[in-house]
């Protein structure tokens, strides 16, 4: 292969370069920076479901509720101080 | 140490332990920029929907940290003049006595109630602001001794869901387990009397988030209950916390493992697994499009939210229109079809990022509902 053809093919493979005969430029590949993380978040008015933006996960909240259910606690019991809601349920560090 | 330089690192006590667990550095979360909050509106964004942004005088500090006894002691014993404001804020919490027990400083009941039942208040309500937040600098007064939740929470992760899985779903759980176990161990080591121990372990110190007494609403402390919780250490609370810190400070990770229970060992293993994922660039062999919420769309760009409403991503239309090529076949075949039919090439780094943010998932992904 002539060295000039080799260089051309290498450049094309590397992401594109205008061909000497004026034929279309090969497109450069889209890299990771094509996806951008903007400032801010998704507003609650957008269709983002029921996510409550807390530092804790709703999954843990659900688990903590299930724990009460398994124990069959009454409403009276639930007002006692082992009712984990957020912050990782009972392991949340609620002292 | 300057806050900037340890922004993405752990507090010194945790850092030493976790270095032993992981055996390598944790990649920097450079998108979560505390001093130039990425959740606050900048420039033209201030004209946009403000519900998408945090209040710059609150940022993510709308959370009252639970400070376990040994962390309280470390703050009280930190004689750095720069830590004075944070130290004073902790002394104030102790003096108030609200949710103050030998286990540490818990959530005040009013905070728990509001935090658990508020909507879209995180980062926006000044009433939820942390008592250790420094208004003049916008920084944290107890940064060097912050607890597991604050130490592992980032609004945005460089690697999206992979970072979240490491920090929040693994390391956070590990550190919480360690905190809980060591705080209880300290009670035993310092010979808290049996009656106080019984009440603490029975959970009498925990705040309520679904009901609250009038006394608690007014942040008044039932001194009788308070005294029973403190037992033989009543009146020497500050001294107690400092003694807890003296017990925990010299512990190595192997010491921690010998004190704590199997839950800590289990979370340590899972944290190691998550760390391997965080430090790997491997792309699954086969991929399909994942679940996402469309936040907004223009002719050129779609903003979608996947693993977290705090961390949406803007995707070029050309990439969005290529997602359907990922239908469970080998990713290489999908990329070849996209190149042949749409005339665009997706670099492996872009595919990796799409996987990180859940835009592409392995075909066997359960399709679990978005948070």
C-alpha cells in the first residue's frame, strides 16, 4: 500500500479528515462528551414519577414499613420511637 | 486540610478504614461541586424553572446530620480554630438537649416530621437547613467529622448510576452499620448503667416522623426522660462524647471488624464489589435501551432522567434516535447498524456513559422502576 494511502486510511479510521479529492468528510465519532450533565435537576413538575428527592432512598423507606407490617404493630405501637421512615430505616442512624 | 482538596474524599476517620477495605483510591466525583453548587442556577438558568434548582444559601444542606457519639467527641476535641464555628453549633445542640443521648445527636422530632413529609423541599427550604451550615462561607462546620449520610451523598455522579451504586447503595450502608455498632460498643466500654442502656437499646431516643407531641414541637426536652437516658453520665455529656472519640480514634479496620457484627462484613464485601464496578470501564456484550423519564425535548436535545432526578442528562437527538438499535443483540452489531444506516459512529466512551446513566442496560436487566 502506498504510504500516502496508508496515512489517509489511518486518519479516516482515527476520526475523519477531508479527502484530498474533495469527497465528503468522514464523520468523527461521537464521544462521551456528547452527553452532558446540566446544572440542576429534573423539576418535580416534570414527569419524573413520585421521586422525593431526599438523601435517603425510598426503597429503604418501603422496607422499613414492611418491617412494621411483619411485626403486626398497631397504630399505637407505631408512635413509639422505632418507626423508621427515611434515612435508611432503622439502620439510618436514628439514634 | 482545605475543604476543596478533600471535597470528594471521606472524613479522615472513615478514609483510613475505607482505604483498607478498597485497597485503592476512590475516583473523584468532580460533578458535585460544593463551592460552586451544580444544583444551583447559573447565568441564564436563573431565568428558567426554579423548581429544577437548589437555593444557593441552602444547597444540599437541608438535612440535619445524625452524629454518633464518637463523631460528636471528635468535633468537640478538634481544637483547630477554623473548626470553632462547627464546634459551637454542636455544643448548642448538646445544650438544647433535643434528641441528645449517649448514642449521639439524633434528628430533632420537628425536623424528622418535616423532612419525612415535605415535598420538593430538599435544597429549597430554609427551615430544613442544617445547624452546622456556615452562612458566611456556605460551607460545612463539621466537614472533617461529617457522618455517613453527608460523607457519601453527591447530587451528581461522574459515572451516574455506577457511582450511586458505590456511594449510596454500598459505602453509605457500610458506614452506617459501622457507626451504629461502634456507638453501641462505646456505651458498653464506658459502662453506661443498665437502665439507661435498656432504654437506649429499646429505642426510646428515636424521633418520630409520623407523630409528634406538643412538647417536641416546641423543642422542649422532658428532663426526666433525658436523665434516664443518660444514667450515670448525666451532666457529663460532653465528657462522655470525648471519651467515645478516644475509644474509636485509634481503631484500625481490623479492630473495627472485630468489634462490629456480620452486617459490617457483608456491606464491606458489597462495597468492594461496587468499587470494582466503579473502577472498571467494561461494557456489557449485549445491550438494550433502559427506562428513562423525559424531562424536556427540543429539536436538537432531549433531557432525560434515569437513576436520579438530581442528575439528568442532555442527549443529542441523533443519539436518542439511535437507542432503538440496541435491542439485545451484541453492542458491536448495534454500532455497526447505526453507522451504516444513520451515518454516525458512537465511540466506546459514549456507549460506556450511556450504560453508566442507564440509557443502555444489559438485556437481563430487570427493568426495575425508576426511583
